[in-house]
């Protein structure tokens, strides 16, 4: 993406120098920009585009406008993203005026809080200079934007008021008066503006005019609105009447964040630790002071941290922040999420919030350097989660965690244990009532022993006693004495959690308990409902899943891409379940993996034919329910995209469980999808995982062929050739003729891309002979296309045409549209090289139509690039530039370095030729 490309919404819509076309694409872009860097759902876009009457085919029309928008500018196209929920546009730092406005205002408030009034005013002047009129003034009113545009208008007015307030605070009275009068003419009922005008008039020695002005606004408020002026305005007026100097504070005063949870009113003990942390945070060190409180669950880490934070309020006058890092949940918060929360607390909101974690961290540390705050990071998973969140300034940082964090820089670690006997008894007395505890000291001591002196358990025990006035302490003592009932009376901490798992597990029916044990073997990914049935070899597993959900041994994680429920085991429960499972559960896990394999095969059956053939799997299969299979078949790419990460984890699961053949088969089965979507990292990852467990020669050959292809796509041609050659030898050893043919063509392809087409031809012909012998028409068309490309590279254009025409005929006879589109591209290149430009353009346009229809972005980009070459040669520079920029954006998005270099070269040629033509015209 080009640096300096600007989007502007604070006035008429502008997107760099792009010609955006009709109203609908402009409304679409505006809606995305108002919600930059986040997904705008299909429903939201529909409301914006068709507020009154929707067309029959909303989806088709929406795709048309998206395509039009992408075609209008490669810069826009490169920033647009699509997912299953809707569309988004990615905006970088300094690329959107709305984001710049918000950032300037946030910085102004930081400067104002620090007393730097001139700097604050400068930031507000920069912010307001970005406005060129009403937001999106050139577009019709869109009801869906109503609230957002109203908020923007208010933000502009408030920023103006804040700037004028700063003028007064700086003593620039005449400047303030000159700007306030037209502002109040436009906004006659903004009392804060009138207050600043009174202060400015009084400050400049015009007390009489100030009093007259007050009388004017009071009369207007009473007459037109029926209200008296507000207390602040009356206060300023009263001071002027008395001849006193009113307090000259600008309207902008940053609210001090006070986010700490409420302090525990009956906090008890921990005096040594409190004194230690007071010393840490009052040392006067300019760098960030960091203290971590570590210990087991229920030991009171958060209570101590909150208590100390409240005690230290005066040490941190700019505020206290609180962030729950959710480290013990199944989804700890990421750096990006937490930094977003912190920045919002510091006044950075909306589009001013950077998109990446790195940019957020940079802005966070910059803003933090201007304040002195205390931040409490509660429930950290580990040191790595906290590392990127530490400010470099003189902030105080408190962290609670189950994990020791000695590796954090400049950290003081507090290791918290259970309460001493005396403090434990004091806490129980505060909660349950001191008189009741004193009446039954032996029962109280027995309760504390059953609680293990753990603060959370003591708190629960005390609350139960306090809520049951008719009980003696002996009642609870007897209940807690029975270990099988103890955790039904008390729920506290990690040890209790494990015991609670035991009790819940024992209460499960036999088939649900068996499913629970086995579900723990499936790893941390979400679990589809059918997987529970596959584990026990039964079709309907809803009853088992319901039992586990009701027992809180399984959580509902939401719905998946085909509207089926998904479930998740909390990590600790999953570990417990795995430990309880039988030593060898391979057969059960095999059914789950084979179920995934079947669904992948169903999805791929709806996609274009691929030259990548999976390894065979003749073992037993679990048949997933017909409704699920039908849903996958109805939206194969949508399902594969949604299950992408899960399928990688399933290959790894199979390998870890010793299901070698299944791991290899699933890995090779996924290749056509990875190839279609250019997921080269995933492709290499699953192949390398499966290769480590591959025991037979054929599996090793197939996996090496896939890895070689990834190297080829990444332009590592020598590595690709060597890997293909090794794969070919293994295919020959395994007696797999087709595999040998494909690997031979792979060697040829590596040589072709290394600039050795003559050396490639024998390998292409070897593959062709095998494919013909095997009667594989799809593979034969592939080999003939490869030979045609090599002949073209050598300069044998007539030969190349014969091979490519035959490849085109075979692909059409076989119904292989993808191969047809690829061959048409090559024929277009060939005719272009021969000087038949019109014919070449026709072939390439036919190719592009097919490849786009099939969703092949990479091959479409190459076809576009070749079209751009032809239009550059023919002098159609405008069309050529649009095409080459679209191709370049696709190459960059798909990380195709070779294509990117070629497109950049074409773009440079285009610029030179345009310049030469301009010189001829002007010369």
C-alpha cells in the first residue's frame, strides 16, 4: 500500500485521487470508513445502502458495489477485507482524517492535564483544521449514520469550545473574543461558550460589556427556552458583579480515571506485604515500579492488590486503571485487546485507536509518559502476557497471577500463602459475627481447618453462617467434616476445583462419563457436537453433550460456520478429563479424525479439480450426520475458511495420537484448499507435522511433493527441485506411477522457473507419458500446458500453440474449468508475444472471467498483469495502470514475491512510456 494515501470524511468524501463512481459505492466506502478497522456486518451495510426498499438480491448487489469500489483504486482494494460477517477496511496511522482528529484531541487533553496549555491548543488547532465542512457532505443523508454523524458534530463543537477555553486560560482574551462571537452566533445555547466569553471580556477589562452580555444570554434563555442560566454561568456573573476575578479554567478538564474495584470492607491481615508494597511504590524512582502478587487460587491475590491500590491513591494523582487479563480463562486477553482498553482510558477512542498491537503499545507508552498512574493487571496467565503492557514511565504496576514472574524487569514479587491462624480467625469473625465465633471457638477452629485457612473458603464459610441466623457453628462444622460434601458447601480455589471435578465426574452417567474422558483427548480446540458421538461410535450425541453442559464439565462456545453448536472444555477440566481417560483411546480419536476427513472431502468435491491427489484412506470411517454434510456441501469454501485452524489442529492431534496414516491422508487432502487460498504457511505446517509420523514410503513421497510445491510458490526453486527429486525417487520406490508423473512435472517446473525451459522439457514429457498411460485426462491437460509454457519460453511459438490448444481441448472435454482458465491465460500470453494483441486480450479476458468466478485470486492476478502488459504495449495506459495496480495489490496480499516484482516492473515501464508520450505532446 502506498504511503501518503489519504481518506477524508470530515467534509466531502475523498479517497486519495481515486474516482469512486456512483453514489452506492461511495456510501459503501463511507460506511466502512466510519467504522474503520472493524467488520461492518452485511445487515449494517444493507441498512446504509437501501434504507427504504431492498432489492431482490441484496447479496449480489452488494458484491457488485464492493467490486466497483475495489476496481476504482488498488489502494482501496488492498485495504478491503471480507469475512463471514461482512466487510472491513484497514486504515493505517495518518491515513484517515477522522482518526487524526480524534488523536489530536486525545493528545490535547493529555497536554492540558499536564498544564502545557500552548501545546494543547496547538493539538486542537491541528484537529479542527482537518474539517472541510459537514462530514460526508456530498452524500445523501443515510439514516444508519445518524448517531455517528451527530456524535462527530458534537465532538467538533466540544473541541472548538476546549480550544476557546484554552485561549482564555492563556490570557489571549482578544483572540478568544474574536472567535467566540461567531461561534456563539452558530451555537447560541452553548452555556460553556458564553462562560468563556464572560471570562474573556472581564479579563480584558470590559466588565460592563461582560455584564451586558450575561443579561443578553439570560434573557434569551428565559424567553426562548424558559430556563435560567446554569450554575457555572451564574457563578461567573456573580464574581464579576462583586469585582472579583472569576476562576479562569478552560472547559476542557480531563476526568481522572478511577477504575479500581471496590475495596474489601472487611480486609484482614497481610500487614507485612502491605508495608513492602508501600515501600516499592513510594521509592521516588522515575521508572515504572512493578510488583507481582503470586499464589494459588483463592489465596486473596486480587483482594490484596485492590486494597493496596486504594491505599496508594494519593501517590498516583492522575488515576488508577484496572484490567482483568483473564489468564485462567480459556481465552486470555491479548496485548491488542488490553492496549485498546488502556488507550480508551487515556482518551483515545474511535478511529484514533491504532489497529496493530505494536502501534497501540507505542501510543500507550507515549501518552503514559505524560502522567503518573497506577494500573492493576489482574489474573495474568504468565509473564509474557504482561511484558508488552508495562509502561516505561513513572507509573505503578500491580500484577496478580498464579504463575511466578521473576523474569519481568524491575519486578518485586510477593508470594502469598494462606492466612496465619490468628488472621484467619479474625476474618471469619468479621464476616460471620465476632460474638458467634467467640461463643464456639472450637467449632470455629474446626471450620478454619476444613477451609485450609484459604481466604476465599473462609469468606464462603463466614457468609453461610451469617446468612443462617438459626445455625450454630457446629452445623457447618459437621457439614464440612464430611469430605464428600465439603466442596458442595465450599467452592474455592484450584485444589477445590480439582476435588469438585472428581465429584461431578463421579455423578455422570456411564456413557456421558466415557464421552467426557475422551473429549479431553481432542485438545484445546472447540468441539463440534458430532465429535462426542464419534468418540463413542454413535450418531446422536446431543443427550451426552447436554448432560456434560448441565454438569458444567463442558461450555457452550457458540455456533460454527454451518450453524451447528460448538463446545469448549476449560483447560483445567480438559487436563483432568485427559488424565482420567483410558491409556489407549486411539480407536475413538480415529473416528473423530475420520469424520473431519469425510467433511473435508465433501467440501473439496464442490471445488475445482486439483492436480494434488490425496493419499488413500481405506480404514474405518465415522459417518457424520447428513444435515451437517449437506451444510458443508452447500458452502464448502465458507466452511473450510471457518474450520481452517481447527483442521490444522486435527492433523496434529492425529499425529500425536499415533494415527500416522490418518494424519498423512488428512494433510494431503487439505492441499487443494490450501493451494486455492494460498495458505502456504498452513500447508507446510501440516505436511511437516505429518511427515514426522509418516512410516511408509508412499506417504513420505506425497508429503515431500507438497512441501516442494510450497518452496516453488515461495520462489525457492533450488530447494523445490531437490525436494521434488527426492519425492520422485520415493514414488518410484513405492511403485506409484501417477505420483512419479506429478513429481517429474514438479522437477520440470522448478527448472522452468530457474530459467532452464529446455532442461525442464524431459521431465514434463515423462509426466505426460505416465498420465496418458494411466488415462488421467486432467493430469494430461496439466502436462501439456506445462510443455506449451516451456516451448513458449524457448521461442517455439508454433509448437507452444499446438500443445496449449490440445491442453485447452482436453480441459474443456473433462469439464475442468480451472485448467481451462489457466490454459487460456497462457494462450493469451503466447498471442501477445506473437503480436496478436486483440486475440491475446480476448483469451486473457476469458481466462480472467473463469478464474474470478472460481475465486482463484493468484491466477487472476497473473492474468490481470498480462493484460496490463498488453494494454501498456498498445498505448492504453489508463486501463493498463488500473489492471497492474490491482494485480500488484493481490500479489502483495498473497505474498507472491515473483509476481510482485514483475508487476512493479510493469508499473515502472508504464510510467516511463507515459512520460515519453507527454514529452512528445508538449514538445
